């Protein structure tokens, strides 16, 4: 049950952060927006929701530590203990595949090419290094 709560918290944060919602409670209209996003079956919306879930600190970059966390969270919520044992290795493989230019993180434009122009300059932050260690 604890695992489901953690997964739900991660999903809530992924839906709340882009909307600037910082409280733990929602207004009726906000709840409707959450529901519409969760039930939207379009690939783009699902990918956006997934990206926001993986990008735990909301900085627009996905670090290896964040990839490992979402693997652990998904495996835990689905009771896949063997996957939990290999989360770090899977995260490393995903980073090797998607991390361009060996920056230490996956850039958002890999998932959303049209946002590249609007994105700020991408830097390796102390936070992303912390998550890798
Ligand atoms: Ca991040």
C-alpha cells in the first residue's frame, strides 16, 4: 500500500508542478484538469505526464538518479522485486541510450523537440551531480 501512495504522490506532483499548484488540496476545476490529463490517451500527453513524473525536481532535465528512482517506484508499485535489484543498471543503460553529449542528464528536447528554443541554457547542476552519486 505504501508503494501505491508513493506512486500517487509522484503522479500528483507531476500534474501539480506545471500548473504551479503547491498545496496538497485541489479546487474542483483543478481536479477536473488532472482527471482529463490522466485519462487523455494521446501519446504526447502521456509522454508529457511521464516526463514530469521522472523529472522529480522539475528542472527540465532527467538525471540518472531520477531514472533510477522512477524504475524503483514503478517496480515497487507493481511488486517487481527483481527489477528493483537491477534499477541502477537499467538506469545506466537508459542514460547511455538517451543522454546526448555525455552531459550527465537527458535533455527535455529529446522528448519535446519544439521546446528546445524556449529552454534555458542547460547546465550540469550540483543537484544533478548529487543524484548521480
Ligand atoms: Ca530533474
